[in-house]
């Protein structure tokens, strides 16, 4: 079953194409420092911080979790949007439920293989469309786009979605990630054009 979440913009009172964006058919690659490469024998995905049960998965274990396929739009802060991306993976709420999030957790930091980090308030993460993605258009997620595993955040500019994600840290206080420390918006709502801070 595939869920179409491309009507998400209605929640934000905006058009499907957010202001100042241009639709592209291509799927450009944007990375701060190239594709890091991963080793399937040693790759691990971990959940830690303010949780009852820290979690750790190999690639095979992760891809055995209950998964779903969604059609989503993708908005890059540099001005392009790609409609109708088919992503398959595990939802944030599914994973958070397995870890048991502590009552005092308010914020989340995503960690990635290339040293990238990005942050979001917990409320912005506990949404079905925040997905840990390992398939794109029915194929394994290409490494340039964050394979083996990346996050997508269709309600935010795409820098909130860590490619090559290896960990999720639940925090009791807000912190800023890589681009959030370097001038990009902490809130990143495309329909309010929250590009810079
Ligand atoms: N680990 C990691 N994740 C990242 C980045 C990065 O440099 N490293 N770049 C971000 C930015 S700025 C964007 S626009 C999207 C780009 O995703 P794409 O290359 O699949 O288009 O990934 C985001 N996630
Ligand atoms: Mo970006």
C-alpha cells in the first residue's frame, strides 16, 4: 500500500509549490562534503538519549521493521522542489514507540556518517511523514541521495532530512545542527520561506 501525502501543504495554508520554489523533474544531489560510503558489515543505526530503551539495528534488522511507502514532495532550501517522490521506510513514530521516549524529551538530533547533524523539535518529528527511507522509486536508495538510510521531512526544507543517517538522539533541551549553526533557519518551514536565520 502506498500513501500519498502530497496534500501536506494544505496544513500550512499554502500552494503545493511553496513560495520562491521552482519545480524540477531532476533529483539534484546536495551534500556538504561528498558521499561518505558505508560498510554493510559494520553499519549500525542507533537510538539513544532521553529514551527508555536505547536501540541498535544492523541494516537487515532495520529493513525488517514495519515499513510503509509514501509519495511525498521534496523542497530544497536552494530553490528547487521535486514532486511525487516515492519513498519507503520506517516512520519516526514507529521507531520512537520502540525506544519509548522519556516525558522530558523535547528535541531531536539526527546524526550522519559524514559528520552532518540536523535538529528538530520532537513535535515536528512525531509525524507519519517523517520517514527513515531505504528505498526510492522501488529501488534501494542511491548512495548519493543518502543510501543506505536517510530521513525525509516533507513539511520542512530538505536539510532537515539527514542523508546517511546512523543515529537519532532524543534531547531534553534544544540544540542546533550543522546548517542550523551556519545560518540556515532553525525552523525551515517552506511555506513561510524560513530559509535563513
Ligand atoms: N548527511 C547529510 N545529510 C544531508 C546533507 C549533507 O550534506 N549531509 N545535505 C542536506 C541538504 S542541504 C539537502 S538540500 C538534502 C539534499 O538531498 P539530496 O542530495 O538527496 O537531494 O540533504 C540534506 N541532508
Ligand atoms: Mo539544501
